[in-house]
C-alpha cells in the first residue's frame, strides 16, 4: 500500500470517527430517522453543488441502477441503523462496534464472493476483534437491553458495508468504472429517498424535542457535508484503488478517533485501556493490509 493510500485511510477514519460524535449530538434531540435523512440529504446537496461547479459529465455508463441499489445498502440502511444506535450508545461505543466491518468484509467475501482468506487476514481479524473487546470493556455503557439493541443496529450496518464493498467492485470498478463522485451522489440520492418516508413516520410517532438550534444544524451540516459527501467520495476512490477489504480496514482506526472525539467534546470517559485496545487495532490493521507472499510474487512478475 502506498503512503498516500495510508494517509487517505487515516483521514477517512478521523472523519467517520467524528460522524458518531455528531449523530450522538443530534439524534436524541431530532430523532433517529430525521437525523439519518438530513445526513443523506445534506450530503446529496453538497455533492450536487460540487458536480455542478466542476461541470462533471453526467455519464453513469448504464450503471445508474447499480449506484442506486448500492445507495440503499451502503448509505441508507447503515445511516438509519447508526442513528438508532446513537439514541442509546455513546459515540465511542458506536465507533467501536463499527470496527467489525473488516471482519464482515472477510467473511462475506469468503461466503459469497469466493475470496481467499489468508492466514494474515484471519489473524488480523482476530486481533482486531480482541482490540475491540478491550475497548468495549472500558466504555461508559452498562450491559443491558439498550446496549444489545444498539450493538445489533451497528452490526446490521457493518454487514451492509461488507456486502456493499464487494458489490461496488463488481458493479462499478470493472471495465473502467464511473466517476466516483457520480456514484456517491446517486448513492446518497437513493438513501435520501429511502429515508424520507421513515423520517415522516418517525416524526409522527415520536415528535422531535425541537427543530431549531445551532447545536442541531451545525453538527448536521458537518455530518452531511464532511462526514458523508466528502467521505463517500474518498471511500469510493479507495475502493477502486485498493479493493474493498483493505478499504474497509479504515474502520480499525475509527474507534480510536471516535473515542477521542467523544472524550474531548462530549466528556465521555477515557482510560489507559483505550490505548491498549487502540494499539491492538493498529497491529490488526497492518496484518490485514500488508502484502501477502502471493501478492509479492505477482508484483515481481
């Protein structure tokens, strides 16, 4: 992996780590489905402005349907699930559970996409999960029904990411692919359409605490424009450059940033055990993304 690819992985981890902070700030006030909808809608509008300003050609190469389907799997469903989790879980906790994405990517690749699981990847997944377990034990949430429901919502999201990563490579990255900005825009458009009726139902059943205030719309703007629009462009590009499993390993680093942002801005508890878990996760990242012996031979040829 090139140094520039690793730098983009770190940047993406920092941005997505902050997304759990913003969801935790907004969801209890606005509601889970309104938060999820506005995240996607603001991200979609931000990307639309970029595409119009850059005069990008609207050419989906016959893959618009695939982009919309990916939007439901990779944006709509995960956004809804993480915003549900934000009602009951601290930001650091959601970020920790998000680190199961590489494990889901490896398992789904093996079960559905005939991907070979190397010893290094298997060891990396195991070590990463151990690091997640260490971090989880230090978190502020107590083990109860809310924790289980929040964890389940997060795991549904990571399973969706696992499927979407391989489908993106199969549908979009082959035969020249399409502009990753168009793919991200179509994905967020589909996610917004999916979440709109859920938002309307959600606000009817459980009205938001309030609709106004900088503490709602400023985090929502950051969530939509930075953590969604910009992050998805960066993520789609990484998928094309380094593949779905390696791109998904950015989530090994998200817990570190998620815990850090939560501690700094939400006063969530912090202890030395976070350092131990973070070190394990960093070692797991190296095991999963490092070139294998077979890859080295292929490059040599």
